[in-house]
C-alpha cells in the first residue's frame, strides 16, 4: 500500500507510520514543523514534507490518514477527497491495523503512557514479543514510540478524545483513571463516562477490564459496562525506580495484566522495579548551575499537576520546588479552573506562562491569567507569579528566580518542553 499521513509528526501518527513502513508499506507524510520524531521517520526512509497545501498528497495513494489535529477543511484533507483517496483518522487506521491481533489497550484520563510503558517493559522481559504503539518515547524501545513484534499481541495506548478509542477491538483493557478531561469534545461527566462504558463493551465475551474499583469514577464506569472486571486494588504496590503514589498505582494495573496473561509474578515485579520512567513523564533532563535539577513533564490536567509535584516532593524532600506551568488551552483551563487553583500546594514557587493555544478553533473564551495567578496563591497557599512568554520566563529563571539546589519542574503538554531542553543544552 501507498499511505500518506497528514500530521505525521504527532506522537501517535508517527508511530503508526513507522510501523507500517516496517511492515513493507510505502509511507510518506507532512507536518508543519521539524522535530526529532520527524528526523527519526526520515532516517527510516519515510519522506516528510513541511508543505501542507495539498501538493504533496500522491495521486495514486491507497490510503490517506490524518491526525486529529488536522481539521476537516485543511488543504490536504480536501485534496485527498478530491482525489477520491480512502481516508481515515489515525485511530480508525490503527483500529484496522491492530484488528488481527490480540489487543491490550491502556485507557484513562491520566497515566496512559506511563502504564503502557510499564506494560511494555514487562511483556518484553517475559519474552512475549509484542507489537507496541505508545504516546511517548521509551528507552525500552530504543528511544522510539513503536515496536514491530512477531507475536499476536498488540499493546497500545487508547485515547478517549472524540471517542477515538471506539475504533479499536480490545481484548484486555487497563483503565487507569476517569475523572474527566477534553470537555471541548464531551458535554458532561456523564457523556465522558459513557465513552468509556462503550469502549469496555467492545470487549469480547471472554475479555476483561482491569481497574481500581476503589476509584469511584472507574467503579461507576465498570459497573455500568457489561464485561468481566478485575479489581487490582488488592494487589501489591510494586516498587519502581521512579517516585510517586500515582505511578505505583499504575504499576498495580500492570501486575494485574501480568496475572491475566499468566506471567510469573516475581519476574514481573523485577521488571517493574527497573522501570525508570519515559520521555516527558517526570523526566530528569539534567542539572544546571549550583545543583539545580531540571525535570520535564507532560502533565496538563490538575490531577496530573498535583500528582507530579507530590511525587517530586517525595523524591527530593526539603529541596525547594519551582514549577513553571504552561496552561494547555483556555477551554481546559476555564472548565477545570477551581481544581487548577488547588493543584500546586506541594510546590514552593509557581510561575504561570502564557496559554498554549493548541486548538484555536474550539476556544470561545480566554483565561484572565493575572487573576489565575492570584487564585493559585489563595487556593494552593504558594507564591505564584505571571511569567508571560517562554522567552521571558527563561530570562527570569536565568537572572533572579533560581536558588542553589532547586528542583525546577516544567509542566505542560505544549512547547514548554523546549524551555526545559534549552536550559540543559539538549
């Protein structure tokens, strides 16, 4: 097949493209900017263009696959329609690709990538040779976000945004959490939960969902679904090489997966003990100045913010924790505003940057950032300040904000990761 991927630099679609190329398909694609993921795709023989005006779409393509970030009226999607090329969203294409496999799907509001990463480590250590697609880069996969296996097992990360995961055919589901997100795509918490119920109901009669029944959100979903469930709360909390109670709870799910696949419990626990994290998940980027530790994390939801800062407090004790947070979309920040203001209580200093506007087409209101900072100070009981642009924040950090032995945490799903990398020169 000749496959063209629009938005090929995305963390999901890049993995799909690379996997299809490794299976002998002819893959090309486009994105709007250079990245390490795109450089890696090119190293695998995939042609990537930065022109997204429609001119690069091959007239003889067999399939056009687009990222969820590519709107319906984008030139490339219009061109594919004009050429009568069959087109699919990334998850629809992934659903077709994975249908012939026994699918282990990791879903939930938070913890999907870390739980998939831990699962990958365990399955590889057990010699099960799975195919893998994950929404981060793993040292276990040589720094990549995909793996072509030879067994019938396909481990993947399943996203609920726009009900994308309903394109999949899961056999085992790991449900991490379900406290709500993406309210630009869901009308209410009930609507959000229903998406997960519908996903679980895709399991075959002998399928199973593994979750924490002590989590009321997960319990409500599983009780309304019609498939067998296993409560992992009674399993041991595995030891890991990363801090955080939330990480150990994710590892409980992986222990449950190990039991469901009849793997040796001791071997699984040894594999989990060696788990040292993954890209942009409490990733220690390096040290600068007077022993100032730089940490980069993808967290952009108040639950993730709180859990990440608490994990660093667990790891670094009495060190001063400075958090630079880049709000991800005005819409998300406004809809989760109250929870955000209370999420930073374990930090010592919080710096709020300008909002990362990921989906301008759905934004209908704007956050008053000055008030947001004031409300964080009140709600979390910490010092907070408005930093402005990433460039302005970097200047303040380099000039007068940091102290020796600080832990400097960069939080957000946008381009704030570039600031973390820039400070340590990577």
